[in-house]
C-alpha cells in the first residue's frame, strides 16, 4: 500500500510522495506482523484490481473484482476493511504535514516570495493599492470574525485515534530535520512502527454515544492543544506585517478574531443539554483557561530573575506587592523568599489569585480576580516595569502574547451560544401566559395578535409569574435556561453568553418570546430614566427557503416595534442573524439554496440600513458540499462584501474541527488565510467599484434558474411517493445512526417524516453511498431549461462563469460534487431496494440528471473534464478513488447481509461493526462526512 499521494506540482510534491510511501510500507509491515502475508496479499490484490478498473474499465475484470470482495472470509474481510481505512488516515496525516511544510518553505525564503493567501499578501495588497494608514486603521476597527465550534455529529473518529494521529504527525515532521543521524532516523522509524501498530490495535469505534460533557471536553482539546497559542500568533503576524508596510505607527490590532462554541449550549432537539449542563460547560471552560494562565505564569516566574541589586524596577510594582501582601494570603502557593526578585514575588500572588477563583468563598474579595480586566492590568503593570529598566525585549517576547491571550480568552475562554427550537418557546409561553391569566390559548392567536401581546409584555416591567410557580418540567427547564444565563453573566462576565439562537424562526413572535423570557430572568430591563438595558440578543435562524424569503419582512416588523428597537440600540445598534445552509439545501437543493441565501443576505442588509442597524451574519455551514462546506477563506470571500456589516460568524463542525485545528501549523494557516480574506473583503466593501461588476441581467437570470432547480429537486424529494423508500434502502441512513458519534438524536422528533430528519444524516448518507445527491441534483435541468437551444444564452452563462463570482463559486462547487460522486458504485447501493419499480424509476432519474448536469457544466466552463480548472484536486480524487471503491463495495455487501438478518428477526453485532468500520473508512477517504 504505497502508491497514493495527493497530486501537486511534481517538483514540490516529492516529499509528500515519500511520506505516503514511507507510511504505506510501515502499514504493510504491521499487516504482515498482525495478519500474516496472506492479509497483505489480499489487500494488495484488491487494491491493484481497483486501480486497474479505474484506469480501464473491463467488465470481466469488474466481475472478478466483485467476486474477490464477495468471497472474503469474515475474519479476513474485517481486517481488509481496517487496512484500507487506516491507510486513508495515514495519507491524510501526510497531506496535512505537507501543507505545513509548504508554508515553512515560503517562510524560509525570508520575504523574497510572499505566500498567496497569507496575511502579508493582504497587507501588501493594501499598500500596493495606495490605501492610506488612516483607512487601514478604520478597516481594522470594523472587521470581526467569530468561528463557532459545534458538536454536530460529523466527526467519525474517536479522540484516542486522533491522539495517535497527532503523535504520528509530530514524528513525521521530525523526519524533515536535516540534522538527524542515521540512528536517530532509525529510532524515529521504530517509533512510527509502534504508533501504526497501536493504531491497528486501537478500536476506532465508540462503544457508546458521547455525553454532552464528553463533547464539551472534546471541544476543549482544540483550545488546549492549538488555539490558545495559535490565535495570538495570528495577531502577532498581522501586527508584524502592518509594521513592515506601515512603519509610521506602532500597532496593537483590536480584537477581530475569536472562537465561540455551541457545545453545551445547543439544546435544539437534544434533551441532554439542560441548564445544569450549560452551567457545567462554562465552569469547564473557565477551569481550562485558568489552568493555562497559571501554567504560563509559572513559566514566567522561571524567567523573571531580575534583581533589584542590578536594576531599578518601577515603584508601582513594589506598591502592588505591598498591597498583595495585605490582601492575599498565600495558602496554596509557596511564598518567594528572595526579596531582591520582585517579579517572582508578584507572580506568586498572581498565581494565588488565579487559584482562589476556584473557591466560592473568595468571590467578590481582593483575594482573587473578579474580572479579566484586573488580570490584564497586573500584566500591564509588569510590562511597564520591565520597560522601565529597558528589559523591553523580555516584555515583547513574554508579556505581549500573554496579555493578548487574556484579551482574547478572558476568564470564560469562549462565548457560548444558546440555541433552542422556536416551538419549545411557544409551548412554554402558552403555559406561562395561561398560568398568569394573560392568555388562555396563546398558541391559537394570530401572528399579529401574538406580536401585540408580547410587545406589551416586554414594555411592562412587572414579572409574569413568581419564580416558584407550578409549571410543567419542560417549561421550568426553558425558564431555568434564562436564569442560568443571567447567573453566568454575573459569574463569568457578560461576554460569556450574549446570543440566544432560535431554530426555525418563522415570525417576529418567535423572537419576542425569547425577549419576554429574558426580561423575566433580568437579562432585559427598563431603567428609571426610561433607558433599556439588554444583555442577551435573540438571534433568528432562517433555515428553509420560505423562511429565507420571509426574513427581511420579519426583521422589519421587529425594527418597527419601539421597545425591540431600543433593545437593538442597547446592543450597539448591531443585530446578529443566522442563515442555515444545511436545511435550506435539504429543503430546496444546491442551486436554489445558494441563490436564496444570497438574496436573503442582500435583502436583509438593505432593509437594516433604513433603521441604522448593522447586521452580523452567522453562516451555519457544515463540512460537506451539501451543507455549504468550503475552505474558510473561500466562505468569507463568497459573501457579498456589502454584507460584512458588523462582522461574520461561521460554524466549525465535526470533522472540520479536526482537519483545521488539531495541528498548530494547519490551524495557523487556516486562520491566516481567513484573516487575509477578511481584510480583502472589508477593503472591497469600502471600494465597491474595485469589485468585478455584476451585470443586472445576471441577477435577473438567476431567479428563473433557481425556480426550475427547486421544482425539479422537490418533485423528487417531496412529491415522489417512492423517494423515501429509495433513500432509506439505498443508503446507510439507519446504520449511520448507530455510529455513536454525537449525543444528539438524528431526528428532531421520533418521526419518519422527511421534514424531521436532520440535515447531517441526510448528507452523510448520500456521501457514503457515493451519490452526493444533495450537492448537485437539479442543476443540470435548471441550466438546460434556461439555455434551451439558444447559443446566446449558453454564452451568457459562460460569461457569468468568467466574471460573476457567485456563479463561478456555484459552478465550481457543483464540479467538486460531480467529481466525488460515482453512479456505478451508487447503482450497487440502489440494488438493495426491494421494489423494482421504485429502484429503476428513481435511479434512472438520478442517472439522467447526473449526465445532464455534467454536460451542462462542461458546456458552461468550456472544459474537457470535470475539475480541469483545479488539476491538483482532480488528480487527488482520481488517485483516492481506487482505495475508496473497495470499501464502498464491501459496505453494500455488508448492509445487504445485515438487513436480511434483521428482517428475519436476527441481529449480528460483528456485521454491524464491519458496516460501521466501512463508514469510517469512506469518510476518511472522501475527506468529509456530513
């Protein structure tokens, strides 16, 4: 297993091929050691045949290939599946390492070549464009990017496996060290052999679903391992580049890049996320950040040996030490006894104050830090004192980064968003209002009546109910969440939770319900002078196509309400709005969802201008193409520059977290590219004439294309009575639900309705079965209907592809989906459908639409093959396919056997285990899940 290496320029890629070959040989050794030469021979025979079929499809060879897979004995089959799956894991590690290697190659050029997409390239472009310093300052004041971790169940690998991956990656990077001796290289090889052997003997499947707290701790891994250090490094690089190109001032960049989290706050469809779990989450986050600060202060102590017999420290440092001696008792930290080393004495008290934050009895006293600003002030005091005796190099090296870390992470680590379904609020509000004697049947009121009533309640400072009112458990829990948010803001600072997201927002009343509950908990109040204090914002999540259409009118209705408009003013005249890429795609298909999201972005932005409100759009993207997935920098640049407004939020989910943030070098590159894209987008927003103009006719063409695509998509998904049978029987939908990759159920309700199926298992299942249907279906029909037999219209689409960034991104994403799909393999999944008529009719529809979509894409782009525009990715997919194919065919065989047994009332744990192993392997091979 030594052939595969992702394609790139041959001159720059030999090291990647070397690494893949090296790891493949090690895996081969492990296979022989664990399963004998017979196992390796089976794997190699299947691999070679699969590769030959991809090069030249010969029906006889294909039959031979299927027989070889079908005749594997169960014990060998299990090991063959794991061999292919682990091979992909190793290849992915090698590819990630190579990305870091390429970055380092640019850095070694010492500024002679600026890497595209780097921070320096963005600042250099500003300078080359003649952007004055004052405008650069304004631009930096206005940009904001928040990346929000979610616990969406798309990470198919266990943490134990990811830990092994990290060790392998670190050891592979060490192989690049030119100073290694022969013996050291041999020792590294032995260590890698041990790690791959350990990987082989480690169960990649979870034995139970993770709890919410498990997911919280998994999220903390990325802060602990990479983000706590990498984020400030990105800021430092931005300041370095600004100093290089704009040296006339000293730079301290305002906070523009942060991480947030939904893990422990997202309760939509997940009853395990309770108010108590949210409180525990915040404490876990605080515990980690205090531990990180304490570790850094102890490291600082070892370096701060400055002696007053040699230097004169600042008087304010000495005064602060005397104050600490009066206020802080050293109980758990040993006192520093050398009076001539004041920095070490000061740091001792600072460590004690951090430790005292774990003690409730010290709350509100000078024994601890009660706010992150107090901690920053003491760090800045040390910084000033160091500079006072010209130890500025030390201050720049150690204090500057630590101060930035406290500015970024505070004592809460990351802002936690809370999310709940709108129906849950309506049910709770109905019970509360009935109990309070305000409305006997709130749910039956019209939308206008609900708005009028809720606006009146929001204007009334009196509480609706006393805290211990007799309510159902669901309603008590709903109210407890708001009380927990209030308590959290008091304990951890207001920044710990400021956004309350409402899934399936379909009217202004959905937003007002949340604000009324916020008022009941003290998160919204009117002061004696009539001013409004609001520390929590209700954030709508517009998900379906109809909701996207209605979004501007819903927000307009809210902005017209005097009290609601005052709450927006209390939040700095900014309003956050979330747009759902997953459910809009599931609802309307790829083409329609992308167009309607663009229209919603533009419509909401224009509407908000009339009310002097700046919008922060929260983009709910997944990892897969069918859920808005794309590289982080591209997702920023895909947004119309005029809609950047008050900033951008983007979800980072599941396998995306692992691929982007498990290694420091990859995390840095991803965040650097994001910063570069953000600066570029902000500059274009200020200089719209510099962006390629969009011809008005292009925006007039797209609605009809979108409408045709939506009709074609919904004819199959919603209106074909056999579709759900086709979907369930020709994909591993039910088995994906047994993978134990998330605490959240795969359906919002215990229902078989398509509407209640979550978008993640929807996309995950189509990806596994190689259709990738949500990412391309209906596009071909839409383009063909527009073009008809008119060459001029085809030429219009070709011009749009060259000059219209939205359309180009859409077409290129469709290309990626078509390239990853494989309908020959998908036909084997379709063969599992029992009803011949449903199978033949719907598969033929899919097959015809795939062929039409491919033909139209090639006509529009002028390419000979799909992905000719990005040969690196084209070749990567071409080289990966022969290794994914055996896993797909094995999965079909195993699903058929398992389902036949289950239909007969039996079950087979080993068969299920093999199915789940193929799911993991295909996810690794295709490099995404949901």
